């Protein structure tokens, strides 16, 4: 199973990708998580990515394409994968096609999650993430068992630096300009599934699962 999660920032790609990853036992490859981890550990990749991420811009194509290419060669990707947050530009999509051709793999479905703008702002402004393992929570919709503490690893829950209002607006603008055109790119190939991502996490997951038969 080879899946791509597409959709605006905060629409719920990561949340649903994690559930799919558990359900189908295939790895979730999140370029955002990989970049944030690199920022935390202070390696060169993280230092390079920080200024782009903190201002809501996309990290340069060559950087993220390299990350994904290396990751897709991992043994655990042999039986399937879920790309979460990649591709995000036409160039990334074209390069992904070339990488997959070399690996003799092909995209099964592109799941395009859709909700209206106000709901996205609500989801992003209330999001809290674990500073250790990056699990996502929400102050209204997805509470941890213990306030401020990650259920999975016990880490502290914090607000992502790019979830501040000004940066969120810029991320949404960049999404419209650079990533939304990919909807047509995959629609024309007949592999795009539009998912109504309104409603609670389980409802959305059921809708996605109904496309996986
Ligand atoms: P990335 O980490 O990929 O962020 P994003 O795409 O902006 O997506 P988000 O993680 O913000 O949202 P999501 O859709 O995953 O929603 P989530 O499930 O968390 O990228 C961050 C940055 O890294 C980019 O801006 C860029 O700089 C860089 N980057 C990454 N990939 C790149 C690439 N390919 N090229 C270049 N640069 C790249 O949900 C949000 C909240 O809502 C959570 O609190 C969750 O609990 C809650 N929630 C989820 N579903 C529901 C629901 N159904 N009902 C109620 N609440 C819900």
C-alpha cells in the first residue's frame, strides 16, 4: 500500500496517517517530523530548515527530495508507506515519480483531506505536540490523559512555533500557491480521492477506510 496524504496545514493529515500506519502496519514518512527532529538535535539539516519553517515557508525542494529518497530505500518501506506532507510542490511530485520508477513502486491513492478555513484555524491554534516524540494533541478535540503530558512517551506538550497566528496565515498562503495545484496533478491521473475531513477523528478515519477496500 503506497499512500500520499495531501491537504492544507492542520487539516488532519498527520493524525489520519498515524492511524493508517497502525492499521496497515506500514511506516508513515512525515517530512515535517523529520525536519523538526533535525532542528531539535541541532544537525546541519535542522539549522538549514529552521528559518524556512519558522517563517511558514517551504524548505528547498532539493533538501526534502533527498530526505524522502533516502527514506524510501529503507527496508521497512518494501511493503508500503504513507507519505505525509510530501510532495508539496510540482517539482517534488515529478521527482517522486522518478524515484518510484527506479524503485519499481507506484502510488496507490492520494488522499486529499478537505475542511473549510475556520475549522483549520481552530485545529491549528489548539494543537499541542509532544516535544520529544511529536505526537499531536488538541486542547479541545484530542486531549492527553494527563494535562500537558504526552500519552505515548511522557514528554511535555508544547505549541509548535509555526502554529502562531501570523505563521499559520503564511503557511496557508504558501499551501494555496505551491501545493494545491497538486490536486489536479493527481486528479488527472485518476488516483486522487477527495476526503471530507470535517467531523471527529474517528468519523474521518471511517471515511478514509471506506476508500481502502
Ligand atoms: P508539516 O509538519 O508537514 O505541517 P503541515 O503540512 O503544515 O501540517 P500540519 O502538521 O500542520 O497539519 P496536519 O494536517 O498534519 O494536521 P494534524 O493531524 O497535526 O510541515 C511543517 C513545515 O515543514 C512546513 O511549513 C515546511 O516549512 C516544512 N516542510 C514539511 N514538508 C515539506 C516539504 N515536503 N517541502 C518543503 N517543506 C516542507 O492535526 C492538527 C490538529 O487538529 C491536531 O491538534 C489534531 O489533534 C487536531 N485534529 C486532527 N483531526 C481532527 C478532527 N477530525 N477533528 C478535530 N481535531 C482534529
